[in-house]
């Protein structure tokens, strides 16, 4: 995996995926998510990340229909929720997501959380979807190393992506190494800690040197680690600011300073037990 001048990463099936996308957790279906998606696309984003559990796939589908950006230029990700897992249930859940998104394919389909008794059968259904061409890539979210090892041992295709919580206080170094060894792209959710990175003095100080905000520094740090990012916002100004991270590069020293902030601190709740 690598980031290059075209601002994307190459997945293990040779598909290219934008390094940054718009996250839409909590964005409402009442026009809020539609406006956010259109704003992001107008800014230059070409990746949208949603999930069945977010209950806003319908709004995203409407935004994509209204946008002047061709569907084939947009990298669309959605996820199967815990209570939709299992082979047959996943096949049905995928059809429901396609209908809400008003499209006949997605670019990435993910297991949202590793429900222990179901994730292998869920992934088998996703492999069938992948082979049908209706998802251009498949992967997982929130899988730890032992779960990835278990899944890979029973899978036909190594997951293209593992989307996990990652930010300056939770750098996931062991997982970064494992993903690199197995050619699995990592993608960070909550990469700016819901804005809390603005309170980290080291990030603020580094930002002053580059003329950037602490948010932009945190996002750039992840990109330079080879990790994709999906910061969430419905605010047009912040959507634009989050995207403005490709006109500078952090020094080795600044990367090391940010690495030193790690506390293995998670902010999100583990939902793998919910079925």
C-alpha cells in the first residue's frame, strides 16, 4: 500500500481507492446527509463511506443521483450491520443497501463489526457478491489481528480493507505492521477524534509550522502512514478544510512527535457483542 500524487491507494485486487473520503455517521436523512455529500463531491472528494446502521443510505443515493459527478468516478462504501450477518441474511442486507443507495453496485462492502459466531459465513456471502461484480472490493471493520488471522484462514480472498479506530492517541502500531505484511489496506474512522485533536498542544504547534490546523495535521499523519481516512462532517467549511491535506508533507521529526502521543486510547464503543 502507498499514497502517491494521485491521492489514492492501490488495494490488493489492484483497485484504486481515494485516500480520503467523507464519513457520514450520525448525518440525518432529512437533507443533511444529502447536502454534505454534494458539498464533498463539489470540493473534490470521490469517496463516500456509509453503512446500513447509519440509516442514511437513502439520502446518499439521492445525493449521488443529483450530483453531476459520474457514478463510476465515485468510490462508494457501505457495511453490513451485526443483526444482518450470516450467509443468507448478508445477501438480503446487500440487496436492501443497493436499493436504498439507488445503485446496482458498490465499490466496497464491509463487515461492520466481527460478530464472533457469524463473521466467517458473512464473509463467504460477501465473496459471492464480490465474484458477481456487484461489489468491486470487500473487507472488514474493527477486526483485531487474531480475528483477521482466523478469517484469512477460511477465506478465498484476503480482505482488501480493515477500517478501524485510529488517531494520534490510538496509533495501532501492531495492526499497521500486520496489515502491511498481508497487503490489507487500513482506513481510520474517528481520525480527528470528533474534533478533540484541536486540544492536543503538539498537533497545534506542528500545525503552526505548516500553516495548517491540528485536524489537518492529524489527517496528514495518517495518510503518510499509508492509512486512508474518512473524517465525518456536515459543515461545508470543515469538509473543505479536511480535504486540504495534499499540499504539504510532514517531516520525519514531526511524524515521530505524533507517534509519541500514542496512549492506546479508544474513544468509540466496541459493538461486536451486539447482535
